[in-house]
C-alpha cells in the first residue's frame, strides 16, 4: 500500500503548529520580553503610561524608585491621574510574567502606603478589587518564575484583604502616623474590638507571603516580602497596644464585652507566635535585626477567664492585683518593630542589606474618617482569608525572651 500524499490542508496545519511552537519559544525568551517592554514604553504617548511600564519592567528586583516616585507625585494631581495610573497597572496585572505582575502589585501597594492622596487612591481602587483575584496565576517559563507565581497569588490575596480591612475600619492601622496612638486610645472599646478583630485576616494573609521554603528565591519576591513585612510589624504593634488598652478596665467591664476582649486576647497570643516567625524571615532575607516577642504567664489568662465564669464578686481579683498582672503584658516599642530599613537593597536573590536608600514618603494628610464614612461597607468578597482560619507556613514557633528596654 503506497504512502498517502500529504494534502494541502494537512501541510498548512503542520506549518501552523510549527509557527505556534516557535512563537511560544520566542515568548518565553527573556531577550524578547525585554524588547517587548521597551517597545511598549516607546509607544506610550504620556509620561504616566511610560512610568507604569518602566516601574513594572521585567528586570528582577524591586520597581525602580524614580518611576515609582513619578507615579506617587502624579497621585497628588487628582482623581483623573490616579485613574490613568490604575488603568496602566491593572493592565500589567494581566501579563503572564511573574516579575511584571509582582511589581504591579508592589506599586499599587506603594500608592496606598506612601502617597499623601491614599484616600483618593483607595476610592479609585475599591470598584476594581476583582483585579486582585489571580488565584490561578502561573508563569511556567522557568522554575524561578513558577516559584514567584506562588508569591503573586499570596500577595494579591494580601492586597485584597488589606483593602477589606481599610473599608471596615476606616483607618490605616498598618501605617505609622502621629494619629495611630491617639486612635487606639480614643476609640470606643466595642469599636476597637471590632477593628482589631477585622485586622486579623490581614495578618493571616501576610503570613502566607512566605518564600522561606522555596528552592529558588526570586529577587522580586524578596522585595514584595519586604513591603508586606513593613505592614505586618505596624499592624501587630497596633494589636499589641490595643489589647493592652482593652485589658486596663477588664474587671469593670460588663461580662458580654469582657468575653469579646478575652477572645481577642487569646487571638493576640496566637498572632504573637505567628508573627515571631515573620521576624525570623526578615532577619534571614532582609538582614533585619531580630525582635524577640514574649507573652504573659498562663496565670494571667486564668485570672481573665475566672472573671467570666465566677459571679461571686468576692472571688474576683482586686484592681491592684489586676494592675500588677497587667504589667506582665509586654508592649513592643514601635521603634523596635520598625528598625531602620532606609538602606535596604533587595535587588539580589540573597536578600542581604545594601546601600541603596529609598526616598522618604511624603507626609500623609488623609482624613479617612471623613472620607470613608461616606462609603457603604459591603460584605467581604469571596476568596479572602477568613478570620484566623488561615495558618502560617513559617514553621514551629520558638520560645522567645522578653524584649529589653
């Protein structure tokens, strides 16, 4: 039986398949990707579009600071500029390159954290929170990119949770400011309990932005972790001081409210163990000085629980005894948590500290109370971390010693 001659349609199909394979190979080539970025930036007719592309380039490491500063400055010019920037960054979120998507998330994070117009940025981002749902993202162009894809998924979920907490609390509890201590001290206890409880899912989502167990650590993942770490240390310190304030009048608090404080205190103990591992990671990856955290003795928790279960006033601890016990609750100074990261350089995969300073963020003058109070608070979107259900992947917590000073 003679071999059948190839048909014209068969030959075309074969040629098309070969072209497709060649296109895939070309698209996975780093040189081609860099050329594509250069061409895309050249085709942008406005400075903001170019800054968005250049800030999210395919170079490994953090976004270039000069392009980030261009975008931060533009946010002060009004809503139209913010909308234009978000359009460019959301487009980059739909790229298939893990480095580009990670950098887009980092720039969005910086816009919320480091601009004086963060309230306006939040207002413009909220209608587009679905852009952060990239749970199926995968860049399989290399093993390193596959590892970075895990950070993309975790970081996007963290950003979504960060926005949900801000929408609920109407205050940036993860940003250092002169108003932070006053907010903790002046907020009504029931509202403070609500706010601190609402912030716990953000902590949990942040713990998932781990790269400790990755076989190949992507430099851009280290840079992303450094931004999340900045949030977590402030947010934990807020939880620390908020719980201490709620405990001050615990034994004169009605039982129903005291039960909520007690539940929050137990959650605080859990978060202390988990956040300790974040500081271990920051030491290894960022060269950050290790902060050792401690928790009060078990007898203190027992006295709190006794107040809830015993109705006999004579058996309750005296106020003097409670004040003595309260001194065993450690307060971690904010400066100990923040440290000095002004000279941090995360452009290398080793994660060691360098000498490339980052410009100081502009002074914040947002009034989230006035602005966010006008917003409705819809239910948190599906797919976010729920309460304390998420578990840290950093390993077994170690017993810590009390911080000095």
